[in-house]
């Protein structure tokens, strides 16, 4: 019998954990597989860990958990789960039941046919989400797919089932700053996407503010594209070219009519401010990449485990 590892990152999800287990268990028992749950407690401040311990006591053979020493973020939680998983197939799920467990049998069947290495899911609508959020995320997908060689599928969730081979490929990427949507796509392999309608979370609240999502998008871009650096180079080249032309123009004007340089204070200030702004912007872009190099070369662990069972 195949073993299916189910990876569930949890942050302050005490209410959702038992509901999730119950809902997934209902589906999994009907499938011809052996489940292996890996709940990852990402430094929750509530009783999430106690809930995980209780589930582990109830079903020691199948339910495991990892508890971090603090909050390391969902991406770190996913990695910890993938590191621990021993299944032939691995599925990554949110604990809030926004990833419907009803998809599991279909995903498993598709993978078994051997044609695909990964079955992902894609949201086709965004009911119950703020308009501005949907707009920004549309913009993000359009932008990143223009400037990055790694395809990021619009609306794709992290909810996906992978073969062991693909999981090993994902695990070979030990980058510090992890953008899973990009990583899953970067490793290649054949992925099929199942469409589904947005489901509201079963309990608790999402911790993602629009600003956090924006930052996440920016991180994604700098992780999987060097286009911002090229943009800096191009802006620099264009402004340099313009300045050479301007210098020639100013010298010729000075020779032709020496008095003319008394005027032009306003334009001078505008030019200085404009160039200063562009310089700061370009330094900022470069700085963003240097910051990522800095984090990577320190070789800090991506997560720290306090308890694992
Ligand atoms: N999560 C996590 N660490 C965090 C934030 C979130 O492990 O720092 C988990 C959370 O418990 C949930 C999943 O990541 O299982 C998705 O989070 P959420 O529902 O808040 O995001 P959304 O569904 O709005 O994208
Ligand atoms: Mg959610």
C-alpha cells in the first residue's frame, strides 16, 4: 500500500486542527493508502500544539507533529513538513479547510496513472475577498510572468500532491528566502491543475494583510527574476545618455551666449531631484538583492525544531 504524507502548517489554528483531521480522515479512510500526517506548529500562541499532541496520542502511528521554537512563516513550515515526510506521495494542505480534502482521491488517481508528477489546484474565483486584494494579485501574476522565466500559474494554491521524486527535487533547494509557488514551478516536472471555487476558512482568521501580500509578491519577484536589476541598468543608461546630450547643449549655449547660464535655476533643481531619485531607486533595488545574498550566506537554519513526534 502506498503511503501518503499530509503536510499541514499551522499558526494559531487550535479550532481548525481537529476539524481538519476529522474532514481529511473521512476522505482518506475511503482511499487505498496509508496516511501520515505532519502537523507543523509554526510558533502558535494558542493551544495548537496541545491539539496536535492530543491527535498524536489518539493515533500515534499516523499523526506526527513538529513544533518550532518560534514563528518562522508558512514557507518554513512547509519545508519542515517536506523534510520529515516519508510517503511515496506527499500532499501539502492548509489547516483551515480552504483546500478541500475531497480532491485527494482524484489527485491520487491522476498521479498513479503515471502521466503527471504533481497535481495542483487553482482557484477560479475569489468570492469573499477584498476587490483591492484580487486586483493586486492579478497585477502580480501578470507582472511576474512577464519578467521571470519561472512560470507562476495565476490563482494556483500551495495545495498540491507530488510524487516522491518531485519532493526530493524541491528538498534539494535549500534557499533561505522561500517562495513556494516559484520553487514548485522551478523544479519542473509535469503538473496538472484542478480548478475549484474559493472556500472560506472554517475557523479563525487569515493573518495576511494587503500590505503583507504586497511584500510577499515583491519577495517572489526578487527570488525568481533579475528584471528589477536590468531595469536599474536601463534607467541608468537612459539618464546617462540624456545627460551627455544636455552637457553638449549647455556648453554650446554657453559659448554662443555667455549670459544665458544665469537663468535656469528651476530646471536645475528639477534635474538634480530627478537624478537623485533615480539613483536612490537603483541603489534600493541593488540593496534588495544584496540583502538576500546576506541572508543566504549566513547559512542560518530555515527553521528550528523544539519538539518533534
Ligand atoms: N501559516 C503558518 N505560518 C504563518 C502563517 C500561516 O504556518 O506564519 C499557515 C496557516 O495556519 C494556514 C496556512 O498557513 O494553515 C495558510 O494561512 P492563511 O489561511 O492565513 O492564508 P490564506 O489562506 O489567507 O492564504
Ligand atoms: Mg487560508
